[in-house]
């Protein structure tokens, strides 16, 4: 094949990886070639091991499906860097059994990264300092995340078993909207079909999710976005809330403490109140300690106690 043909094949593969399905005329227009050339290039991709499925009809369509083996992926520079950084983070993440797998995948990726991209990844790693000893949490089966993510992308209803906080199980049918990571936990935002309302599900409590093949039209989420919906749900369900008076503007705190505007109440241009529902008071204490801002604990008393204990340990460590 000529260099032009190879370049066109790579462009075709890139298009097929970015969308679920393309019609023949759309690909012809994007590639600037005839429909016959598109069909010939699709056959070349199949010969290389890419499972490209063609749909029949007057227009016809093509989509890249799962095959029996993993063909090479085509990534641009930013995508390659994002995956490398994400894999490094996953080595200590909350997804069950993913640490060792992430290390192996990262080693393969970094082996083929161009030098310019390897420098970018190294710079990000050098500038990132994780906090050891952060509180452990439940782990999630990675298959659960991938099934739910695909269903949310394709607007496909799912069926699963769900264990509530009392460990009682129920069968659910839901229309997934988004997956939201928060700390060491993952949440599914979805419309519960049988209960006819929006719900937040902890993914570590979801068991055996299965797509049903039923498509649903996208619904409008009753919140600014999925993250805001999860924050509101966690705040309502939390029995412990941290209330702090912080000597900084609400804008500065929102940027440094990574909280939403709904959790902040400006007092004046130099002071604000933050109300948050932490899963762990110890983790909240650690986050606040690194802000280098003056603050006062209003409630709960347990958080003040955590900070006193932390302060004593730091003083002893400093000699």
C-alpha cells in the first residue's frame, strides 16, 4: 500500500474509534473519497484484525465492534498522555484488582511513547505528590464500571441487583446517565424505572449489571450536572456534616478545596462558611491541613479532635 493509502486507513480507523456508527456517505465526505474506496478500506482494516461491522440499507453504516483479540488502538498525543497518567493513578485506586493490571498496561504504553510524550508524563508524575495513608474504601469490579459506562453512552437500560446500606438486596432497572468518582468511591447517576425517579447508586453495591437492549431517550437531569446531583445526595444522606469558618474568599476556597458553590456561604470578601458531608473526618482534616488557610471548626466536635491529634503528631514528627 502507498503512504497515502496508509494515511487514509489511519484516518478511517480514528473516525471509527470516535463514534458508535458512521454512514457510508459520512465517511466518504470526511475522507474525500468515493463510497467504493471506503468499502475497500474497510476490507483492509478487517484483514488487519479490526472487526468493522457493516449494516445493510440504502445508506449503509459502519461501526467498530469488539472482536476476539485486541487490535492496536490509534491515539493522539493528548489521549496517550491522559491514559498514561490515568494508569499511574489507578495503581493505587479503588477499582478491584486493577493495581497490578494498571502497572502492566502502563509499562507497555510507556515503552512505545515518543520521547516528547514521555517527558510530559514524567513531568506530571514528578509534580504529583499522593497522600499516603488516605482512608481505604470499598473496591469496585472493573467490569461493573465498563458495563455501566457503555450503557450510559449508548442510552441503554440496565438491570442489576443492588444492596442498600442495611445489606438488603433488590432488583433494579435503570436508565444510566453518568458515572461520578468521588474520593475512593464511584457513583452511578440513573433514572430508576420502577420507582420513576432519579437515584444515585454506589457502584460497589451494584451486582451483575446487564444491558437489556432497551433504548431510552435522554432525560434532563434535575441538577446542574451529575457531580452536583451526587453531592446533594451525599449531603442529604450523611449523618455527619463538617462546618468550617475559613478565612478566605468563597472563590478562593472553591478553587483550592474543590467544593461546589452550593457548599459555600460567603460571609464577607475575606471569610466564608463551608458545609460539606465527608465520608471520613480524617480525610477532611488532612485536606484542610494542606490548604495553608486559617480556619475554625464549628462542627462536629469529632473533627476538632481529629485535628488536635493530627497537630500533636506533626509536632512530634518535627522534633
